[in-house]
């Protein structure tokens, strides 16, 4: 391989890696503990979700992501929420994404959909959520599970 081709590849690689906010440590390729986000760096708030419904009635599901410790939720990176079917309550949309964020550019993004009560009983509405939590230097994909108790009469 010619020296020009090697240098071109190295320059292109540096541009691509630098463009996504990845930092390489000269001593190690492993990130330092401070370069990793944890569940302590955000909160998931479902308090706006309807907790009590009657069969055939519609309610609301809502989750707000609140970043902490100087982190932020990336405004353009994928944000996904998918419900686990429980037979008692049916979400208006089985999957929510970036297009379902109530207010684009919000510091605390919130996604919401309707719920339809199908049959009586107490159930736990569950959803898997993923989003990107960032600092000025890096971003990390976070995955979590949301659980909300719902009573259907």
C-alpha cells in the first residue's frame, strides 16, 4: 500500500472517529470511569400516565427523560420506546420514537401515546426505552425498562 494511501486512510479515520465524539486515550483504548453514563445520570418520569381506567376507556401514557449531572439527551440521536403486550391495556402505538417527542429540542424529552383499557384487572404496563445521553465530549446509548401500575375496572 502506498504511503499516500495509508496517510489518506489515517486522515479519513481520524475525521470519522472525531465526528462522532469518540475520544481515544493514549494510554488505553478503554474509557475512563468518568466517561461512562450510569442510571444515576437520568430519571424516567411516568407520573403523567393514567393509573386508573375503565374497560373501553382511553387514557394516556407518558415518559419524560430528565438528564442529571451535567449530561443531556442528544436531540437528533435515536430515541426508542417499545411496549410489552400485557393483554389488559393497549397503547395507541406499540413503538414510539424521535418523531413522537412532544417538543423538539426540549432539555427533558417526553414521549406519549394513548392507552385503551381492554379488560379488568391490575396490571403493570412495561416498555423498553433507549436513548443517547451525552456530555460535550462523548455520547452513550442508554437502555432501561419503564414499569407503570395500571388498574382497569
